[in-house]
């Protein structure tokens, strides 16, 4: 199964692998949500939604729905 | 005479662009609107070395030139139109040192329009805390620009920036990336079809048309031999473009910027752990709101009493010092009490704007957006609706404009429709005076009953907004894509200068905007109350004298009786009596009726109207509050303002749509008369019914 950003847990890190879904707004890409960049889940609101992310140094919040279109690869804890 | 240099300040939101603008222009700034749209236009004058002046325009914050809202569209419209009188001689792109990478995206786009561009790296004072060091020389070379390292907090780097602006002719216009490289075939064809145009400009025009529908741009007509692509393909190209831009930026920053994470002291993480916590986050938000309301109440009571007394004395003084006559009466009974009714609320409104400015400036507002999104969505709103709903407590007009960054049209429309329920500052005067009349003093747990009542009214307004949103969400059949991206900016100590300027600007526009209407209405009212048709008005003195001729009545009482008889038979009295049957079941008399009718121009007129009506014919020096307390209910006897009629009036004002300016804004933002008319009818009918029930139950 493909891992998506919606599966990320608090404090976990991952690398974005694919953002080609048309459900991802251009604005999100412009804010740095691009393949190869790292992403960390900083905080979640109740029900894991929305998600407060740190994408490559950019701090932003998106809804879980959007996050489920962003494919990732989890990074093991150092 | 030397020419003014046109400067455009451009930057992402939360980069301190406005601080830079304030630092450059100080008080030499004015805020207006772009013609035809309600986007705020800020401009100012900055004095440069050697007597040159720069005309600075602070463009709305935007993340990129791919505009997705009206505000952002202003930026691109200006930059694409060389004939615009504001077209910049130089663009100043403001970036935040901590988000340099992301902020540079916009910079590369503006460079590619071949406009001379300099770069401001703002908040340089934070570099030390974040372990960031920059090689400015290297970056200037890689990015083909000049850089000013600025700290508006410490007032550093502004002189350097001024110097860069005055040397605008030497600034490079070399683009950052070669647009043709994004897709060789596509852009090759485009170039062939429009050989004289800048490729990136063409590309922007094409993609903007995708976002906005066909806009009228004469420069680029569709040419038969050039086939554009499908929406999906264009979007893919935009993705490719974005990736290319980041490659360029990374290439420059890899060596130009080093970040030593071990040096970074992160206040953000610590604060966010509490402020966005699943439980504590909400508790803290509640406490903050409660504190704000208590503070507004406590802090402003002293200056308000002072102003109230001052205007009463001023009225009295005018009457005794100026020669008697119609003009003196107009001044003393019409204009001064009318203006007093608005000036008295300056303290409260200023405090309200102050708190909202601090919440926004500190970065806390975004955390509230994050906390509330899930809850708001259940009601058909977006987390971003919280900003209009909170700033709606100041004024619904800017609040409705603030809905522009809500991405989904349905969520945005619902927010626009329900925002007027939130307690705006124009309702505050009405609430305060009525609360003071009908709610007893006293405290519970350190909070006064009066403050708690006010808080309740705010909650009722907010609650009604939420519930109506829920209903609208079920009724409205609108399909729109919902997505939600919100930046979580760093926490910042609000800059005194920024907050002060916001408070002054907003309060000024409230007072002058409302002041004009109130002045006009109070003059008209005074005439209507001072003159009347027919025998009964003109012969009032004789009629009353004959009526009371047998009774032993002091001349003072007699004068009072004549005055009130005259008022009842003046134009306004006749109009008031005509509407009285409709409002009597709510517990109001015809004077309140007049005040309510006038309130449809703007709510804050209420107090001024009552002040004007009550002061016509009265000789005593009285504050507005005492006059209202002295009013007698014509039917039931006893004071007019009782607990029942007071509550009924409070609820009427809480729900009724009584603001022409808001209706005008809603028309503009929704581009249809349907929505404002629905708002007017439904809200007012609802207000009537609730007020009716309240009075009948409580009386």
C-alpha cells in the first residue's frame, strides 16, 4: 500500500515522493510541498484534522483530505 | 523638478511587509481602495537622499503571481500593465529571513517579468536565534539583485534600502529562469505566435485566464495557429515551473545560506505545544476571549463617562453662550448630542481594534484557525472563517472582505452570509447604554453582571452565526472544491508602531465614516423634531395652557408639557406614531421606533438619534443615559426601559440586519443582489420575532 501524508503520526518525518494528483492545489506546491522535500507532522487537531506540518522549514496546516493525496516515504527515526 | 520614483512593495503574507512600509513612510501614508473593487490600497511617500521622493505602494500579500484571490490579482494586474500610472520603476520584494527559501519563489517570478527588483531580507535580528548566516555578496550575485538586510524591529537597514531604491536605474533585470526551458515544444510555439511578447508574461496571462475565466486583455488575442492546452496540462506545466524555480533557489541558498540547527532556540515549538494542544489550546482561546471582553468593559468606562459628561456640558454651554435662535438650537440639540453619541464609543472601539491587531500580529490568529477548522467545517464553514467572525466583532465590512482567502466558494459564501450576526462595534453603543440602564451593577466571581451580559450577547451573536451556517450548509446546493492551506507563521512580539497605526487608522475610519452619516441624520432629525405641520404643532402653547388652565401647575412643568406635546405633533412624532403599532408589542415607544428606523442606515445611529430626540425642547444639562432612564412608558406607565423592553431591544439589535454598508459589501463580494436582500429580510424578520417573544415573556 502506498503511504500518504495522512498516515503520518505526530513527530514522525517523511520524504514527499509524489504530488501529481489534481486534488493538490498549486498554492501548496508553491509553499514547498514538492517531491524530495522532507515533511514532519508538528501537531494535529482533534480527529487528526487538520494537520500542522513542517515541510522543508515551511510551517503550514492542511486538511487530512488533501494530505491523503500526497504520497510519502517514511524516514526511520535517527 | 525631479520625477517621483514608483516603488512597489511585494511579498508573502507574514514577512513584515507592512512594517517595512511603515518604516519607509511613517505617517505619510494613506489607505484607499482600488477603483471598482474593495481591495485596500495603501500608499505613501518616502523621502530619499538628495531630495528625491519615492511613491511607495504596499501591494496585498501574495505567495506567488499565480493569483487565486481578488487581492492577489491586484498584484499581477499592476505588474502586467506597463501603462498603469503606478507601474513600478522598481519592485521591492520583502522576505522573512526564516522562510527565505519559500519567500524567494515570488521574487523569482517578479524578476522574470524583467522589472528591476531588489530584495529585502527582513527580521534580520532573528538570525542569531535561529543560527542562520547569510553570504550576502554571494546571494546578490546568484540572484542577480541587490539585497538590504533589514530589521524593522531594531530600525536597521532602512537607510540601505532607501539607497538601493534611489539607485533603481542600476538594478539588474536579468530573469531568474528561462521560461522556455519549462516545456520546449509548448513555449517554442508560444514564442512563434507572439514574437514580440515576453514569454513569462504570456504564460501568466494564459494561466490566469484559467483561474479567472476570460479577462479582457487586448494585448494577447487568440491566434489561430497557437493551440493552448487543457486545464490539466497547464496545471502540470505550472507544477514543473514551480519545481524549476525551487531548483534555482536551492542552488543559490545551498552556499549562500547556512543554518546551524544546534544554535536554534525554538520558541515556536514550546508555544505550539500548549497553544495548539487538543485541550489546553481551546481553554486558552476561551480565556483570551473572556479577558478581552472584560478589559474592553473595564478600561473604557472612565473615558466614556468623561466624554458623555463633556458633551452634555458642551451642549449646555452652547445654549447659554450663543445668541438664541434656530441655529443655536440646531447646534445644541441636534449636532452636539448626535456627535456625542459616536465620540463616546471611541475608547471601546479603539480597544477592540487593539486586541484584534495584537492577535493578528502575534501569529496567534493562525493557531485559532488551525484549532477551529474541524469544528467549523461541521457547520459548513472553514477554519479560516474564524478570522472574519472574530474581526466581525469590530466591523462586518472588513470581516467580509477577509473571507477572500477562504478557498472554497461555498464555505466563503456561508461565512459572508452569517458574519453580520457577530456583534460588530456599531452594536456596542446600543448594547452598552441599554445594559447600563437595565442590568444591575454587582459582581460574580470578579466579573460584573454587565460585562457578563455583554459577553452573553457576543456569544448569542456568534452562536446564531454558527447555527445559521449549519442550516445554510444543508440548504445551499453548491458544489465547490474544498481545500485549505494555512501558513502557521512564527510567533512575534507585535510591533508597537504597527499596532498603533492600525488602531489609529481603523478608529479614524470608523469615526469619520459613521460620523458623516450621524451628522447628516442628526440634522435631519432635529428639523423633523423641531417643526411640524398643522395647528397642533404651531399652537401647542395655547392648547396646553388651555388644558391645564384650571390645574395648579408650575411654569417649569408647563414648559415641559408644551415641549413634549410639540414633539409628539412634529413631523417625526407623526412618523413615529405611524409605526408605533408595529413595535409596541416589542415594548418600545415611538421614539425608539424612530431610532430603529434611523438605525437601518447604521446601527450606531441609535444612541445619537435618541439623544437628539430627547434633547429637543429640554433645557436641562443631562447625559444621554439619564435622559433615557427618565423616559416613561406611554401605555404601561413606569420607566420605558425595563428589564423586559431592554432585553427585547438588545435581542432585536443582535439579530436585525441594520447596516447599509454591509449590504453593499455583500452585494459586491457575491456579485448579486440576491444574497444581501435575503440577509436583510430574514435577519430582520427573525429579530422581530425573537424580540417579540422576549418582551411578552418577560414583561
